[in-house]
C-alpha cells in the first residue's frame, strides 16, 4: 500500500456538535477513502486542561467513539484508538521534550491567550503538562511518521512546531528518522450557532451531533430571522438571518431560490425553517439512528477501540525502536 499516511486527533471534552462535524469530522470521513488514516481520541491532551475534574473522561471517550462511528468512519479501513492506550505517545513526548527549547513553547501564539481565557473558567493552566501540549501533539504525529494532518486552521502553529521538532531531531541525531508533516485544511467555513456566533459548546448555541429530528426542528425554531419582518409578505433581508446562513451550508440546491423569495416577500420564515429542518434531517436523521444503535452496544465500542489500539501499537513499537536507536536509548 503506497497511500500517504494521515494522523489526526480530537480531544474528548464533552458533547460533540454539528460545528465539529462540519469543520473536522466530515472531512475525515472523506479522507478515509484516499489515505491510510489513523484517528486518535486524545485523552492525554484533554487532561492538559481538564486535569482537575476527570469524572466525565471515560464517558466522553466512549461518546466520541460513538460520534465517529455514526458519522461513518470505518473502524476496519482506519485505525481508531485512544491515545493513552498506546504508551509510546507518552514515551515519545518525554524524549522529544529533551530536545524542545522552552522558548519555542512559550512563543506558541495561542499559549498565553489560552492560559488567560481558561483561567476565567477557574482552570489554572500554568502547568508543565499544558506548556508541553504541542510536544505531545508532535509525538502523536511523528510516532506514526504521518505526512498529512487534517486540522482546523487554529492548529497551524502546532503543526509548524512539529515540523521544527522533526528538523531538529533529524539534525541532532544525524538521521532522517521522521518526514515533515503537512496540514490538510478543510475548506469548510466556521459554522454559526443558532444565535449567529460561532457554534461552540461554551456559548450554549449548538445543534448536538446526533440530535433527533425533533431536536433539530426545535433548535431551528429558536433561530432569529430578520427582526424587521413581521408578516410573511414583508420583504426580508437574508443577510442578517441565521436561517439563511444555514440554508447556504445545508441546502445549496435551493438557497438561491429561497433568497429571492425571501427578498420578494414570497416565502415566510416558518416555511423557510421547515425546509431547512427537512434538509438537515436528511443528513442527521441517519446519524441519529446509528448513534442510538451504537449507544446500545458498549461492548462493540470497546472492541473497536481495542482493535484500533492493537493496530496502532504495531506501528508505534516499530517506530519507537528506531527513534530510540537513533538517540542511543535502549
Ligand atoms: P473544539 O471542540 O472547539 O476544540 O473543535 C474541535 C474541531 O472542530 C476543530 O478542528 C475545530 O476547528 C472544529 N470546530 C469547532 N467548532 C466549529 C464550528 N463552529 N465550525 C466549524 N468547525 C468547528
Ligand atoms: N490539538 C488538536 C486540536 O485541538 C488535537 C490533536 C492532538 C491533534 N494531537 C493531534 C490533531 C495530532 C492532529 C494531530 O484540534
């Protein structure tokens, strides 16, 4: 098999939403056909910021596995596993830590921001683990010698740092052990939430991934349209309407027609919302059913993750031996 290898991960940090799917997971589902893919539920990364309350961690891991499978990630085609189950991630992060200049980590643009932001949620992130977040991420990727990494653009600094670490490792130990990985950005735009801000768990404006058709309808009903429009025959302004934003994403075939009718006062907001709900449910109703079905099969989920872990370990052990040999660590 000569396909390029992809590695990507997601933190199991609570209920997954449609924005996560549109921005990341949906892209993975497409990539699985053309690449050899390794996808990891990165629980150690979740611990870097949520170390103080781990009571939901196992539940979140299981839910994330269910989300991935119900979105259509194939557990045979891809390697799907939990990061902490393959000890080499921690081991390589430790070894890479030896060659990582502190200044590189302190310079990561999101580092100081995030410490500030999350301290408002009562999280103290002035920890060794949080500073080392990018080192652990670099370890994830290069442990498998992955060459492509699908991530959101917010991760570009981490990817750049990974490449710098690869160059530094190869230079210091005078061996081309690792290839330099490249980011693969999806062309999906940021999905707004039902209030028009970025869809995000912290704004409480999400449509949960795997929502039932009734939930989807209820969330759409809450979306604000053009507030100037009182009667159906009033001319609407789609530019300020959240439902229109969603039509553009989920109803590409009809959006132009809807826009014209809205501006002309020929379609009411209720009907527009109904059309949107139907379109979204073509995608989401299936996912909802698969999610329900998988939720009833905890043993199957466990088996999938164990199977992935075994396959990941085969690659990780082999590469780890090579890495340690280059460093004269036996
Ligand atoms: P987060 O849970 O915010 O860390 O995001 C996990 C992944 O989902 C990242 O790749 C994000 O880029 C993506 N993502 C999160 N929220 C949205 C959104 N509203 N629209 C598009 N992508 C998103
Ligand atoms: N930092 C990534 C994010 O927040 C998650 C992640 C951890 C990751 N390890 C990775 C992504 C390795 C790609 C490759 O989205």
